[in-house]
C-alpha cells in the first residue's frame, strides 16, 4: 500500500477512535489534535500551550500526565479529580512519549475514562472519608469494636457522652469496659440469639453504660454484628443518651402524682370545709349555753365541773375543726419560712384522736429553737401525714411513734426523724418504697403514692429523705431540709402538689 494512503488511514483511525487525542511537545505546546474537541478550533490551538487551551491555566497542571511522562521518561497515567463517587466515571489522562533516539520529541496524550486501579482506590478513599464524616457527625454515639473488643470507631458524640478522647478509646479501651458488670456479655448474648431484632442484631435495648468518670448513664442501644465473607469481624452499636428523656419523663410522672394527690386533698378539703361549717354552729350553741348555765344558775360544784368539761371538749372540737380547715385549705403554693415543728404538731394533733392511734404511744422530741425552713406549709402537712400514717399502719395500730427534730451539726439543715416499732421494711423492698404505685398493701388499702409524693415534696424543698430499717425493731424515716435563707422570705413557688 502507498505510504500516503497508510498515513491517511492512520489519521482516519485516530479520528474514528472516540478520544481526545493530542500530540504535545515537551514544552507543553500542542502540535496536533484529533477532531474530538468540541468547540475548540484547530487553527487557534496549534502551537499554543495545552494547559492554557484545555484548562485556562498559566502553567502546567499539577497532575498532568505529560509532565509525569516527561519526568519519568516513560508512559504515565493520571486520574483527574472529580466530585462524584460514581466509580464508573473516573476520567484519566494517558501520556505516551515519542522518542527520537534517546530524546523525547513529543507526547501522545489521550483521555481515558474507564475505571482504573488508581481511580478505584482514590474513589474508595473518598467514599471512606464521606462515611467517616457521617459517623463522626451522628447525634448518637457510634462505637464499633472487633471481636476481641478492641475499639475501631469512637465518634464525636461518644467522646462527649463517655468522656474518653478518641485516641484513648481506640488505644486503651475495651468495649467491655463501657458496660457495668457483665452487661457486655448480655449484649453479645442477645446479639447472638436473634430474638431481639434478627440474627446478629439487637434493637431498642435499654441498658446502662459507664463513663470515664464512673457515671452510670442510661442509654438506648441498637447494635449489629458486621460480617465479611460470612465471618463475624466486628460489632457496631448506636447508643442514645437517655438522661434528658428520662428526666422529662420523671418530671411528668411526678406532676401526675402530684395532681392525683391534689385531687384527693381537694375533695378532702371540700368535705372538711362542709363538715366544719356544719359543726361550727352547734359547737357555738353548746359553748354559749354551757357558759350561760355556768353564770346564771346556782349550780352544785359537781355540775359546774361537768359544764367545765363540756366547755373544754367543745373548745377542743373547735380547735380540731380549725386545724382540719387549715390542713386542707386550698391556697396558692407559697414558699416562706415555716416552723417544721408546728407542721409536725398539727399533723399529730389531727391524727392522735383517730382510732388508728388509740393504742399508739406518741413521743415528741422537738427542738424548740429550730430555725425555720423555706417551705410550703401544705406540702409539709402532706409529707408528715403520709409518713406518720404509714408508721401507724405498719405497727398495726399498736406500738410507739417517735418524732424527733434537731439541727444538724453543720448548722445549715434541720433533721426530722420519724420512727416506729413496726416490723421494719424487708431489705428487698427497701429500694422500691419511694417508687410510685409501689405498695405491699392489699388492693383497695394502699395506692402506693404516699412515699413517692413525700419524696417529690422533699426534693422540691432541696432536701433529702431516706428510710433506715432494723427488721423486727421498726423503721426510721430521716428527712433533712435546708434552713431558710433570711433574705428569701415569702417567695411564691410554681411547684404544684
Ligand atoms: N413505716 C413503715 N414500716 C414498714 N413498711 C413501710 C413503712 N412505710 C412504708 N412502708 C412500705 O412502703 C410501701 C409504700 O408506701 P407508700 O406510702 O408509698 O404506699 P402505701 O402506704 O402502700 O399506699 P398509700 O400511701 O398510697 O395509701 C408500703 O406499702 C409499705 O410496704
Ligand atoms: Mg402510705
């Protein structure tokens, strides 16, 4: 075949080859190009710098394949940076030197967009970076560990909740250490069992974890095993810190109990007000006529004494009515300094005449010089009423009730101890007595709200309450309140009861 024809076929072949095909000098000048360059006129490109024409730059590109081929004196391939994670679309440039003897005369450069090993790796790195970013910025704690418990991922949220740095977690921590006791084995057992969300999965599991400073944190866990070629290689867990959610839930439940109790007390108050109204009139009559008889009739000594007794008892009835009204009075909740002894005495005064207390000896050991406590008197009444009633019920209406008040040695708190000679509280029950609806009484006899209300009242007042217990020798409830700050009198409280 004629040489010219051969050249012509070669050129046609290059054109038919659907690639951007250029011949570039070692000075980066375009010597020839195929007709695959849309919008670029051949006449305006020949002799121009390739970086200017193709990339509008004033110097060679950083990852130029021609530059690399020039340096290495052998063919070079460079991937172009793209923002897509689509692995099929990784464009590369390929430069092949054209030698003239030992010197490079020019380069053949061609674009190339089939995935290559280099491109795959680069994309893999990019997708890894994206995944790492997703994990790091997750609101839930993300922790992954290998099958020996060595931690592989510990994201920012985990750093915040657990208090370890990422470095500490990856190098010194074992995933078992973040669980209390053998809880880690329990999680693994559940993951294995397949009963908690499918094989190798654990869904919505509530448990505790332990932070670096030893704090127990309630969490909700979703976890799964990671498999590679059928082999378990790691576990990953998504932990949600439940502290805030539980706090809000608790607050809501407390409010509900307080509302329930308020309803109970409110109907009791209405009843008491009605009874008091009905009693006050006849009591007034009894007192008036007894006094008239004393004054207007010349009575024997014995009859006078009897009238005196009638007057005394009528007065006692009026006091009871007054205290009852005071006790159940519906007022806005007002925090002001109150004498705790007074609240205790009023409660005892109302209770001691009840049949429940007839065979109970009441021992009062109240410190008269006790500083006042910033408190809501209604709440104090309810608090003591609940604890004293429990004591009487526990003693089965027979025994000794001791109420003691004192200033604590630090001088900042008052302490009230209410002891009974009942059977005491069994050790397994003791941790639950302040829980709402916890009762050991038969149905209809107890709602299990008394002590949970007492607990929330004490907490509302910045105090503490605990039960000490000697089975067989009775129970002592110990309540501590901070004393009133003198500059803080008469402050209205938004707390409800
Ligand atoms: N002084 C005490 N001695 C022994 N057990 C007690 C004493 N006080 C409380 N308890 C136990 O604690 C439980 C919870 O008491 P709480 O006052 O909350 O509810 P309750 O008395 O059962 O019902 P409610 O007070 O609502 O009528 C009681 O059922 C009882 O088992
Ligand atoms: Mg009770």
